[in-house]
């Protein structure tokens, strides 16, 4: 299968490494606004460098593409690949799908019209331990869930600007919000608050540096989300489920279960990003849009909830 990657940053590199190690996968092109950046990626991972999706599609036979760009860059790229053929070029789109809801909603309509194969990179869904966790939550349904994304300010200049990243909840904590939706169903925002703490090291940063939200799921389950980017490292990126007699804590690497008998810990398994890549490739080979780990429609619902959390903090009392 001939594949291409749009973007040359950290997450694009992770996908490139995963794809380069797979049998029967050939990376034919890399797209970046900088030709030098695209050509550097091509020298490292194979293929050729291009400066636009149109240039790539004119020169290569692309059977699937990974779109790994900042949130503000979504929209025109997806349309280019969707319009290239009857059902579009199958796309793996990195999260989040934009900085707002209106833009992604328009793309969702185009994807549905094309019956395109599209996966969004909410790869926590692919954790090997997920089936076991789902079984445990069915056995003892939680009465409360707590989401925590506590870490540092990302160094990329675009990440620190609201109009380009959408803010920390939309760009980072979205992984936790999506996982909660996947496991527990839909939710709405009861209340949300956010503050911005000026930091001399980041004079142009205008995103909220701390956010706290109270959520209620359609099942009646109460949830909370806290996010902050004022730390020097990632201290806590996890979801805690509180049920009768036990607390389950899920992070990207481990799952802890606390009961009256003590704590048990086990690994969550193989890198879920690699598992998500494999699942998407299988969906493309089988021509099955429904087989992707996270559909664009599901990702749009996560995007909507994240934006509602942000909007509720800006406009207290607004329905969401």
C-alpha cells in the first residue's frame, strides 16, 4: 500500500516510524509547507518531499494518507484528499479535527457524502487493555469519573495561541474526553471555569492555563475534568473511575485497580498509536469505513464537547 504523510512534526514522526516498520507499506511522499522539511522527512523515511497536497496527488498514487498538522490547518487539506477521487483518499486525521465545531462539521458532511474511509487519531480507544476495562465497568458501573490532564506548556508557538490550537482542552485533554465518551456515553457541561496565568517565558500565550469543568453523562454519571499547563513535566494524564468497592485509574501506560485488598497494576499493552495505524490500514484494505477505531462522526462529538467546555468557561450559564 502506498501511503503519504502530511506534516513533519513529532506526531508525524511517530506515525512514520510505525509505518516504515510494517510489511507491504511504502511511504511515497511527505508534505510540509517547508520543502526542506518535507525532503528531510523523505530522506529519513523514504519517498519524496512536497509542499502541498495537490503537488503530492499530481505526482504519486496515494492509497492512504496521514494528516498530522496543527488544529488551525485542518479543512482545506481534508477537502483536497476527499475531492481527489469518487470516495476520496482514505485519511487518518490526527486529533483534534480543528479549533472549533463549524469547520469540522462541514468536513463531516463531505465525508458522509463521499462514504470515505476516515479515522481520527483518538488512539486511547485502541489500548489493548480496553476490553478488560469495559468488562470491569459493566460489572461495577462507576458513579463518578475524574479526568486529569496536568502537564507543561507545549513549546510550539501555535499551541500557545487560542486561535491556532483551540486551547489545552481542545488540543490535549481531548484524548481523555474522547475516552470517557467512548466508555461512558455522551455528556454535557454543567459548569466550567478557566483562568489565564501570565508567564514571562511565554509572552505571547493567550490560552487558558487552568480549566476545571463539571460534567454530567446521559446515564446520570457525574464527571469532572481539570487541565493545566503550568507544570514542568507531565504529572498526571489519567482517568479515574469510582465504583462500588473499587477505583480504576487508567493512564496511557498502566491501569491501577484499588480495592480493600490493595492495589493491582498492569500494563495497558502495546503502543496504541501503532495499533490504531494497523486497524486503519486493515479498514482501507477491506474497503470498510465502519471498521476504523474512531470515525470522524465520533471525533466531531468529542470536539463538540471539548469546545462546549471551553465556551462555558467564557460564557457562564450558556447552554451546552
